[in-house]
């Protein structure tokens, strides 16, 4: 599978170019300038993601042992086994290949389409969503410092992408084989699903939740993630959204307190001064 993803240097360069265009265009074409600014932010975040992938990349360590622990925990929690989901598509070559292609291509493509749509159609919601994505992605990468192997690297599971020659891990992508926990695929899909449904009133808004459902099925059926990888990713997303909301509420309260202190009337009694 050809590598169509920008590396961190290319993403950084794109961000620098777009960032340089913003001050040049903001007076004459403010709409275009704002789009360049937001594009630069996304490009820089993507470059940062690539760098973090290299930092958190692991040679395994006890990643396989942690994967077995997750497998046992999920069994105790009565989660369905990932192999049972795989069995739904194994033997159907076209479906398996489509699932592999979806996993490899729709992760960033889906998020890119969503961000462009959100920026042009629901710009008032864009800053909050962008900040939440950045915070939650950062949270995921902190967790990924603890290496966890995906199901496909364990006995009893089929690495469908490797079997069909569609693996992103052999195509020069900067991705970590042992960064299964948590699932950034599920994180991005949850963002798309939730915010599309929340901010849109279109009859087509069901596409967002559908994308989430398909993504969860694909990452499990291709043995790229455990169920708990997605659960933890969604928990981090909820935490990031609340963190952003809490920080904004705190800043607003501090501003109100400051303004109230500055504008408060002098309540000290005024003693008249008399002259003899």
C-alpha cells in the first residue's frame, strides 16, 4: 500500500507556509486568512503527532504480556472475543480487503473531511472541537508510552492487512506496532460521530455516527485493536472535553471577578470636610 501520508517534516513545512500566509491575507481576505491559520494549526498538530509516534515507538518490551492481561480482563468483563468478530469477515476476501483499506485510509481522511465541513458549515463550533481533539490526542499518546500489543500480534488472531499485503506498517508510515492502547482510530471516529450529530441539523448527520460504528467494527475485525482500546480512547475524549469546558469556565469566572473588583463602587462612607 503506497504511503500517502505526510511525514512530520512535510507537515511542519505545510504549517509554516500556511502560517506565513495568514498575516499577509488577513486584511484583504480575512476568510481565507483564517482558513490558512487553522490549516497551519492542524498541520503543526499532525507534525507533533508524527514526532510523538517516534518517541513512543517501542520494540515491544512487555507489550505482549499486557495484551494477554487485557484479553483476560475483557473475558472477565464478558466482552465478546475479538476473534469472534474476525470470523464474521474471514473467508470473504472483498470484505476483508475493504476493511483493511478503510482502516488504512479513513483515519485521517475522515477527520480531514470532518474538520473542513465543521469549519465552513459550523464555524462557531470549530475552535472548541479542534481544542478537544488536540487535548484528547495528546492524552492518548501519554497512555501509549505503556506499550500494548494489538490482537494481530498474538496467536489465535489473523493479521488481515499483512495477509492481504495491505499493512500500513510495511509501507513507510510512522506508526507504532505496539501503540494499540488507546485507539486513536476510535478516538477520531468518536469525535466525528458525536460532534456531527450534535452540531448539525441536516438529515445526513447520521453519517457521523455510522462512521463511528463502522470504525469500531473494522479495528476489531482486522485485529488492530482490543475493545478496551476504544473504551479508554472515548474516556480520554470525555475527559478532554470536560477539561476544556472547566478551564474556560474558570477563566470566565476569574475575568468576572477581576472586572467586578475594578468596577466596584467605593462603599466607604464619605466624611464631609469642613473648613473653619
